[in-house]
C-alpha cells in the first residue's frame, strides 16, 4: 500500500504543477500532508516535517548566502568580462546563444555546485534571451542538462555518495566514466545546436546593433516565462533603451530573480546591469579583490575546508563589507536580492515537507524494495545496465541520498550474486544525473527557474525528454566502452 501511495503522491504532485493547478510551494506542502493523513500517520506529520526541515536547513542557508554573494559579485561587475566574451562569440545568433549557454553552464559547473552554476549562467544569458525574444525554457533546459552531466564530478556529490555507500574509491568510479560522460556532454552540445537552429529558424538572425535596438518582450513564448515576469515590463523597456548604445546587451538582472529591484533605489534603467558601464554598483578598483575572493571561496569549497553554508556566509559578509562599506548601500544590496532569497529558501523548506513525509512514512523504502524486487532473475548478470536504467526514474523521484544510500547497496548486492562488480554498479548509477538536476527535489532547480522567471511546470515539460535522452546516451556510451 505504501508503495502505491508513494508513487501516487509523486504523480499527483507532478500533474498539479505541470498543469499549473497549484504552485510548486503549495503542492510541495499540501500534497504530502494529505497523503500522510491518508496512510494513517497524520499524527506524525509534524515530526516528519521538522526532520525534513532539519535535513535541508544547511542547504537553504547555503542558497540564501550564495544568492547574496553572487548577486553582489554580479552587481560589482565581476562577471562582466565573461559576458563580453560570450557576447563576442554569440553575437546576435540564437544558435550561438544556446550553444554558449551550454558551454558556460558546463564550465561553471566545474565548481561542483548547481546553484552557483545557475546563478552565473542565467545572469549572463537572460538579457540575451529576452532581447532576442528567445524561449527561456530553452535556456533553463540546456543549463540544467549540462549541469546534470557535470554533476558527476567527484566533488559534485553523486560520485562521492556512490563511493561511500559501496566503500569504494571515488577516483576508481569516476575516471573510467570520463569517456561516457564526455559523450553525454557532447550530446548536450548537439542538443543545444539543434535547439539553437530551431530558435534561429523561428526568430531569424540579427546583427548585434539590431539586437541592442530591439525592445525585449516581457514574455517569449507561452511556456517561456513564469509569473512575475510581466511586472517588470516597463523597466525592461527602459533598460533596453538605456543599453542600446552600450557595449552589449548586459548581463543579467543584477539580482537574478529579484531583477525588479535591481538597483536598490528603484531606477529601472539598471535592469540590464551586467554590461552597463554606468551602473552605480560597479567597483572596478576592487575587481581583483573580488576575483581573488571568489577563487578562494570556490577553492575552499572544493577542498572542503569548511561547510559550504559557512563559507558563503563569510564570503557574503566580506563581499558586502568591502564593496559597500556604508550601511545604506549594504541594505540596498540585500534588499535588491531579498526577493530571490525568499523565493528560493521558501521553496527549499517546502520541499522539506515533501521529502520528510516521503521518508518518514516509509514510502521511499517500500518504493525502492518494489522496484528492486521487480527486476527479473534473468537480468541478474546485467545488473549494471539495470542500475543505469533505474537511476533515471529513481534519482528523479527521490533525493540522491535516498538513492545512493538506500537503493544502490541493494542493487550492488543483487549484482554481486551474479558476478557483477560493485564498481560497475556504481558507475552505472551515475547515468541518471542529467535528469536528476531537473527533479523537483533538487533545490538548485528552483534557483534556475526563479532567476529565469520560468514556471517550474513549463521547465519540467520541456526538459525531461531531453534530459532522459542525454542520460541514455551516457548509459549507452558506458556499455559501448565496456565501462559497465
């Protein structure tokens, strides 16, 4: 019964958000609460929620201070040279812009954190998509899929979890997987090229000057922009006019999802802040300090010198103090990013209700046991392939912790009984990460859709099919190369 209810709860949630019958926050809270009562454990709902919130509180703290930190770095112009380089490559060609999105997301993903990847990528590319009236779900879909492939880096999370769960060395899992993951990343670039060609065909090509003179639309396509995008229409048009004679289209609304408050004092002319050479928040004299601080922060994160939430808390405090020493300026920067912080942290805590109920009621355990038990005995010698296939739905419908610590050991034991090594099982388990990064249980995806002003349901509808295809490419390449 718990197995059926678990799948029913997940299906109900996905249907409601994809059909826009409920907002993601409301669905993440109300649907699990109703199902918790349905399984007869309503009295324990509070305990499950508190446990889920406790587990995700560090993630919420990390996201809150990471948004503030990278928002400040965008405000002061740290990423402007990167954006100028992308602009020079992309020009005003939709195909190049989509490919540039994939390349940028893949490069920034080297830091191992999806949230920072999405903040930087969307901040750089959002104004281009808006100015050229491109589909924003193309941007979120390509960025999420590229980050999903790169998420398999040893410091990204899944590989370390697989190594821990099966008592293996992370390098023994990851290094042989590099050819298969390279094929997955190549598939993302091909996908970006195809989607870019489609956008080019729909929109045509412009020169950069023509693109700069063009007014951005508040919405690109019917499924492209989420609620709240139209509220900034006047500011978008002002920003377009102010930027028309500048050095480019600008990089990102300075606050990400909180772009409507981009400049703190309400001046809409700073909507496209990234390359606006006249914005008041620029700190050119502090560029190398900010670059060094960011490099030190990412290095400390990769080396795990401190917990990531602590690193971003310290980084945000230091960045605000040095770049904006006056209290009114600091308050203005915090207020400018508050909308995004509240939206993302609220979504994370709402997701804590969902995961808390799913785990506390035992639904996850029963679902995993049912899936493993449904594997025919004849598939025993092919458990690595079975694991790769199962990693797609299981890492989408449950957290990485639930899959790697709850399901993977069972699959490894079943494989060992048929002579399949745990290393092969561990490598195969990484195949589904391209899809996992668009899971409603991944906090970073809410950063992505929030900053891009895309409805989560629209993102899911567009991205899932391409992410599944990318994951299958990784799995097929692993089989072809004899890795699993």
